[in-house]
């Protein structure tokens, strides 16, 4: 302690001198304003700049200054050449670099690259593969004769070959390689050396669980045993599938399913499972918001979960939501703009969900029961609803589930004033001459989902396919007899060094058949609607649907207002490009299309779908992406049909022209009964799909 006391002043003085020198050096250093790269056709300037240490100072105010370091810059020039070599351009070289003064104290850096020609794979030999497996394991590898030799593909080829062998039982397989690159001829001859070892099968299951925990080891074992069959060929894919099944239980904070030490006498590998329990009781609080041209809403959310309700890992979830909706907007309601027919009111939902695992003693079956009540506000109606459901989930695989269920639903609908009994089936889905009615639905609702996405909330890779099949009425009772089908297909693929670019696509096609053949004999709550932040974004929420002219509320100065009444045939889809600007900020560009028909959607309707293009921004947060999208419709396709009541009281279709403005700007301001403009904006939490 005494020694430190005597030397402390000297150390403090030395530290002060070092800080002072460093500050002076930084003060004297020049600021990098731009790094300009030319001659780079195969690699983008952005990709090159991501691999070097020298950075350019941002153009925005208060951007952190990036200072020029000559030593670092010389190293960066070598890094650029090395980057090109890794991409297969072994002849690439820096032919010119300049540090250009940018008065008073800044510099601009200029680099000229000569890329040369890429190196291609000449021949690729694989030695040591088991003859019976050779054809299957070498099919579709990243590298093959004739393709550009990239180091990342070389590493991926060795890795994938080893993985494929492990998934065929060769648990100790290893792959090494030799690459002979001739820079002059731009040719790479490759040799892969395989040590496959013997083929193994699965042995027993060893469980390491939380000491004194609430989850019995046999529950873990039987979930793993759904995938891992003793005596079957060893595979890493099977181990990963077993691990996903355990995650699906929702009670473990840590899960690892790995291969144990092989038994060479029996050629069997035990499976080692390590699990640690998480919290069995959780309370989550949050908030949500949604905004577009015809609806703003805000809500608070609370969810309580008991993952061991009454023991046996039974799950009980109670979720409540409460908020306020403004139609068409907060501003219109605040100003009491009667020409926009503003209204607002409370919205709420309360849901109870109970799940019984190991239904009928089968670990792959779960029984689920839900009770739900809500109050909603739509343009066409306000609704008080109660729903009940009972069903069984068959988890075929961790990614494939079959969920047959029976549902009953009661809806009290309070709609816009009607001027004829003929409009009631359209606005409310029931026969009445008043502005309200009661709808009773009873139906079976089998649902099949195949979900191979890497992330359900912000997917970047994988596919999602679902098929909903509803059949209501008939022997089940209820007010409506119908069949409703809705398939939904989505795909995601990311590319780039860090997966910064994602291409996402979706297609939905829905049909509703009434037993009577009359399209109006369907409940308004079962019909299809498109438009909104998670559908065709060229329209506001539910506005891509057949529309009906109805009298406005008292005091409104316009003759009629239009409300969506839904249709029995629908198609919509999207193609979206998402690009990571920063780790937490993504930009998007998209093309959407869609159409909803009053009756069935026929093949001849496909060429007449409506289209929209748009851009958006996503801010990635712990609660999901906060998304803002702006879309503009394209001037082709059939407009949503507009229906009205003629003098004889019959429903007829009324021709009209579209409002060709964008939020009331730049258009011809034509007079039209449908006020929807060619542009729409959407604010929401979560990706569109």
C-alpha cells in the first residue's frame, strides 16, 4: 500500500500526459469526409467499406467524426485486395489510391481497383466417401466444376459435406480439403478428404433436469422419444427436431439436446438432454397502436400465464386488452368533422385459454379450450361478441401441426342506418329492418400449419404454409350454412454477407360457399376483407371489399357514405424487399395486389386484380418491428364494386370513378361517392407478414 502511495502521483501525471497527447493528436488529425471507390463492378462499395477500418464521417448534423490514420489506411488497402481474393478475384489489385485534401481540415480518400478475372473451379475430387452414400451427399454442394471459387463457399462445402454424413449416421465424420489455385489461369483444383468412420444408431436418452424441479424427467424423455427412436440411424437433424419439441412445452429456460459418448461395442450413441426450468408464472404488460387513413386505435395489453395450472404442466393464459378506437382518425374526432362521419368508442377483449398436455395419454396431443369476449368497432358495424372453442392439437413435427376444433360464436351487431330491408344482409349479414341484429355461428374449423420460419415475428428465412377449412351450419346448427377455405403461403430468403437483404413473398386465396348459392347468405363476420397494414397496403383497413352506400349519421352534410360489406371470394399477395440500414433499422420496398368479389372469385378475375407499390421503414425493438408503410395504388385493375338500393328496393351495382389524388393532393379532385385516395399509410407493430 505504501509503495502504491508513493508512485501514484507519477502514474497520474503520466496518464494525464498520455491523454493530453492523444487529445492533441486527434485534434491535429484530419476528418475523413468521403471514401470513393472506383473500378469495382463485382463488389459494391458498401460491401468493401464494411470490411475496412477507415470510415467516412456521416453527412448528418452532429455525426461522430471519423479521423484519418495513414497506417490504418495502408492496412485497409491490403484488406481490400484480400477481400477480393476471398471472393475469387486473385488478380485484383489497388492501382491507385489518393488522399485528397478537403479544406480546411478534412480529406477525401480515393481508391481505384483493377478486379481482374474470377477464378473458377476446375476439378473437384472427393476421396474417402462411403460408396453407398456418395451420390446423395455430394449433390447440390455450394462448389462444383465451373463455378467461381469463393472461400466462403469452400468452407461451406466442407461443412455441408460433414453435416450430410452426420445426418446419415456417420457421427464422427470429418472433412478436410486442399485447394490448388493457379492465379495465372484463374483455375482452382479442389480435393476433399473424408474420414467418415462407422455408422451409428441412437441409443438411450439421458436427462439432466433441474434438481428438485416440477417437470418430471419422463415428460422430457417422451417428448424426445417422439423424434429419437432407439436403434434408428443417428442424425443431427433428429436431435434438433427433439430440441424444438422441448421448446414447444414452454416451461424451460435452457434446453440442449446433444449426442453423448458413442458406445463402440454396439455402435450406439446415447442422447444427452440438459434442461433447466424457467418461470411458471409470468405477467406481461404492454401497449399497441394502429393507424391508417380510416382508423386509429390505441390499446393497453395485460397477459398472465400459469404454465403448471393444477399441476401436470397444464397451461392457463388470461389476456386482456382495452383501448379506444377513432374512425376515421383522432383528428377528425377531435375536430368533430361531421363530413367525415367521425365516431369513437371503447374497444376491448378478454380471452381465457386452457391447454391440457398429453391428451389421451399421447405426448404429441394437446387439448385446447378458449373462451373469449370482445367489443370491436368497424366502419360497417359495432359488435359485441362471445366465442368458445374446443380442439385438439396434433404436433406431428415441431414445424407441422394439425388442429381440428369446434367453435361457437355469438355476435350482436349494431350497424349503420339502413334504408331498406334489402341492405341488412349486406351490412349485418342477417334479415332485419333495423340497425342491429344477432348472429349465431356454429362450425368446425380444422387448421393445418407448416411453419419453418427462423423467427415468427421478424422472419428472414424459411417458409410458412397454412390451410383453414371451416364448415358451418347444417347438423351443427347456427344461422348460416357455409364452407370457407383459406390457404396462406409465405416464403423468406436472405442473402448478403450478413443476411442484410431479405426477399419476402406471400399469397392468400379465399373462397366462401353458401349452401343456398346466394352470396348474401353469409355472415358479415365470416366474409373476406382485404386492405390494411397486413394485407393489400394500397387500401386502408378492410376497404378492399365490396362497398355499400348507406345514409350518413344525422348532421352529416353528404348524401351517402360507403361502408365495406365484405365478399365471398378473395385473393391477395405481396412481394417485399427488406434491407438492413443498421442493426436496428430496416428499409422496405414492396408490391402488393389483391381483389375481393361479392360472389366467388373466378379465374377470369385474376387479370383484374388491383396493384400497389410502396416503401416503408422498420425499427427493430424488443417488442417487435415498429413499422411505417406508405403505398400508392397503380391505375389498373377493377375497383371494388359499389352497391346501392334502387327505387324498387333492390341491390344494384353503381358505377363510379376513383379519387385519383394522393391524400387529397395532386389529383383532379373528381366528385366520387368513394373517397378512398390512391395512397394509404399504415403504422403498426410487427411485419406485414
